[in-house]
C-alpha cells in the first residue's frame, strides 16, 4: 500500500486470521488504477520500506482478532494455524526479507486471489499477479485442548469458545441466543459489561470455532466470568425458546437482506471460494435457520458445550461446575507439581527472596530434556526442548516458547546466575529458532 500515490477516494487494506483484503470505492477508473497498482506492488514488493513499515505496524499495535478470542484460539490449537492469533513472535522489525518474499510467493498470486466488484468490470482493468499453486486448506486443524475446561490468561475480560460445524444452523442460532442472553444479563441487568462480542473462526474442513467475549468493569472480572459460564450451563440444561429463535432469525433476515449488505455478501462468497467452502446465498441460509426447532438448537449447544474452553483473566479466581455437578477442570501447561530429580535448580537473587514471598517460592529447573518453572502458587510450568517453537534472545537472557502455549523466561531480572541455564538452552534448541528481541515492542517477560 505504501507504493500508492495519495488517493482522495476510499481505500484500505486489512489482514485477518484467514484473509487479506485490498479494498477501494470510487469511479471505475479509480478502482481500476488502485487494483492494478496493488497487484504490481505484490508482484515486486518494495522491501526497501521494511524498516519504516515495521515501525508503522508497531505504532498501530493491532491484532488479527480481539485479545480474548486470540488466547482461546491459541489455547485450543497451540502455535499452529489459528492458534498463532495471540503470538507476537519476533516483532515486525525482526522478520527477514526472505520470509516476506516467501509469504508473497506462496499466497499473493493469481491462483489464490478473488476479485470482488459491486459493478461491471472497469474498462482496461489489469491484475498483473504471478501464477502459483493454491494452498491446501481442506484439512481440519488438529486440536490441542478438547475441553471442557477453564484456564487463566492475560486477557481484558472472560471469553468462551466451543467447537462445531461451520454450517450447522442450530448451532449458529444457539450461539446468537447465548450472545443476546449475556448482553441482557451482564450489561442491562447487572451493569458489569458494555460489549459482548461473538465470532466464528474457520479452522478447516467445514469446522469452526465459536467464540463469545465480554469486557468487564474493573474489579468485576470474576463475576462476569461466572455469569458467562452460568448462562452457558443454563442454555445446555433448559434449552432455548421459540421466541428467542424467532428474534434471532428476524435479526439475521434484516442484516442479510439489507441492500447495503451486498459488498459483505460478495466478500462472503469470495472467502468461501478461497477457503474451499460451499457458498450459500442469504435466502438459502435463512431458510435453513427457519427450520431449526428449539429442541435442535438446545441439543446442538449441549453437544458443543463438551468442547468448551473458558478464558478467565489472570487475577480472577473462579470455582466452576459442569452440568453433572463435578468441578470444571482448570488446564495448566503441566500436570506435574515437582521437578525431575536430574534438573539443575536456579533461584531468584537473595535480595528478591528477602523482600518477596513469591520469589522465595519460585524455582527454575533446567535439565537435558527441557525447562521447568515453579511459581508462587506451586504450579509447575514445563516446556520440553523438543516442543520449543521459538527462543527470544533478551540480552544475556532467553524467553523460551513451547508449542503448547507455555513460555518460560530465563532472564537475569528473575533468576540469579543463569549463565549455565542459557548455555543449556542454546545447546538444546536449533539456532534457527532463536531471534533477537524486538526493538519496537514493549517488554513481555512478566
């Protein structure tokens, strides 16, 4: 986009988990020139601008989805596909030019692109993109955590995710009904939340992750998390009503049949074509929703609840039950609470242990097969070396990231005399997985 001249008509570009869009509105000549220039730039990227564009991205600070949804996806899928949503990686200033060229060659070509127009094709339109093989998106993404379970994460508010079929009309309606119930309960009745966001994320082969995320008034995150789970259990046990289904159906009908929705409807058709999905027009989708009974919607949600993951802000402590009254499992990255006998143990500095009870309880274990870290709550986090997906070089320290979502900081700010630990990490992890910490992103080791 930086190659384009100053434009006085509407235009933009965006990146989501599965798609990149370049959009413009204007006269036929303006749209044609925009599309041609974008394709020319994609065919020959202006890599001399990487340093400046990295700074722009760091200033923007945007993610591909909201932070709670991102954590839910990463917890479900690990550091693969949609699970990468919550990961910063090395930062935009540490990505090598070869990686950018490789992504462009694999994805930004004529056989992996769809042109969407709300009018006739402009005269003289050129789309000078190279040819290439379309990526295989027909496989279902492997699930790391199946659920039902809850976990704590650095998120602004609680969120719920459940797994299901992309085109299941009963589950689509149940998802919408639960979103509205939460809005009524958390916002209008108790005044604890402003926004309840819902989304569906395609994860391959007709599968989708349904998410619901709430913001929370400061200090009331625990209550909002409990409300979220209570409403989910209530729907699974008592189902939905005919009136609720009719209300949501009316909402879908109003949105999908609005003449102003034509561009988004074309975008939906284009996404289906790129992702290998069968596109259904709005009347067909509405007809399927109209046939759903309350019993079907309730049963679909009860089945999906068996896959539920609940994200809870780190400082909120909750006690949650399943439908049968048993405790809902809290997932952590390791099931052990003790270090193996053959690890070398590192502690915080004597000063830190003197002034902090948390530091007195903390321990870092370094062995031949991986790292262990015991926190103030006696929870032991574990990253095996054969599951390491990245090591951030932070001066004399290292941040070690595992494929299951856990990371362990091995830095002098937290541990004393860590030189042997760092040497073990560097010897065990391939050099290709190490990268210098970004000079543009804030510190992330706490």
